[in-house]
């Protein structure tokens, strides 16, 4: 196996991450000229151009971007493996879909740290599916079916979707019969995830214009907009647990639609990779936290939206 010169690889990785030779040099405690020299050494070794001049700066070529994507996770895995060898360090890396990380996981981590101050949890908020058999991640929280290669999984939350808004906005939607007028509702959409057509189909409402409203890239953003009174969001209950309990968000209707967005906790399957003891501790704690959340959210559950069609509104 013929490895490229590792000092040159480190220099390239730093330039790719910072987008600057000078910043990379500061990280590596060398001169910018030394970083540039290492880049030339690496390109000569590989026989391809990884960087190119753009104005007064340096940018990655397409080949350079692809190669950095390939090597960066391996460099992270090497760095993490080295840190785990140090006495007293118990590091767990978990990859989490972004909205679930912000809305559910991060608020609970301080409680875990109080219980286990010797365990350092590193959270990567990323929607990309990671290969848990190769690292650097020990655990993953993902939305979907829960069927992923070479992993074991447990269901934490269903993917049922509820229409949520603040109390003042819901009052503004009600007609004289006390039913929501969906034709006047400002719909809060998640880009690339068309949810509202299924909601209205389940309610038997076929003349609501689902193209209108505001569009956001993540569920956490639609929920924040709903909190601010900007419209109605469709989201799983677990994403809005705190706001539902304290009354800052309410269900527009006490019903839900089914969606393939169940939250699963994943870890490497037996025989694929040894899971650190600290990761097992975090895994079991997350399962217990999810159980407590489900108990808290149970009063907010309801029937499928189709059963509410006669009271759904106009």
C-alpha cells in the first residue's frame, strides 16, 4: 500500500476546510509558503491538480473537492481513534438529522453530561446517511424506515404528522362554527418534502391551494415560524414537545396523518464493529429519554386525519 505523504495530506485538508492557505498555515503552525509547498508535493505524488488560483486566492478543483470528500471522514476517524487511546477520554460521536438534533437531542444533552461527566458527546447534525461500520460515528438518529445496511435499530418515535400553530393564529383561522378555514391558512412548507397534499387528502379537502405559503429548508424552521404566528406547520410531536407541553404550540385539529418519518436510533450490527462502552451508555440513555418523551406526548396523540374529515373545516 503506497500512502501519499501525510504532512502534505494534512496541509491539503486544512486548506480545503478553511478555504485559505494563510488560515491553514496558522492551524498547522507553519508558514503559508510551507503549506503551498506541501500542496505541490501532494499534487506531484497524485499526478492531478487539486487546487487552482482564483483571483488572489486558492480554491479546490472539482477533483480536489471529490478527493477531500473521500479522505476527510477517514482523517476524522484516525483523529478520533487517537483521542480514544488517551487515558480518561471517553468520546462518543453521533450523527443526527439536523432538525431532530436541534429540537430534541441538544436540549437533553446537559442532563446526560451531568450523569456522565467522563463521556464527551460529539454531535454531527447532518442528514446524510453514515456508514456506522467504518466510523467515525458510533450512533445515528435517522428518519425513515429504520432499515439500513449492517446496523441494528430501534424505533424511538412514530413519523405521524400534526398541524401545529400558536393559539392566536388558530383563533384567527376559525369560522363561525369554530372550525378552521383552511382556505385562509398560511401553510408552512419544508422544501423538498411535500406534506400538505397528503394532509388535505386525508381530510377530504380537495380545493385547498397547497402551493401557497412560506417555504423553509428544515422542519425546525417551519416550527419556529409557527411559534411566531406566521402560519401552520406540519411536524411530528417529538419535534415540538416543549412547546406543546407549555402551550406555546397547539394542534389545529386533534388528529394526524401517517408519514415515513419515524425516528430510529441506529448502531453497528453485531460482528461488524465493536461499539465503545461509552456509546452503549449513550444509546441506552437515549432509549430511556425517548420512552419518557412518548409518555409526555401521549395526551396530544389522536386518530388518523381521515376519521376527522367531517369536522376538519372548510
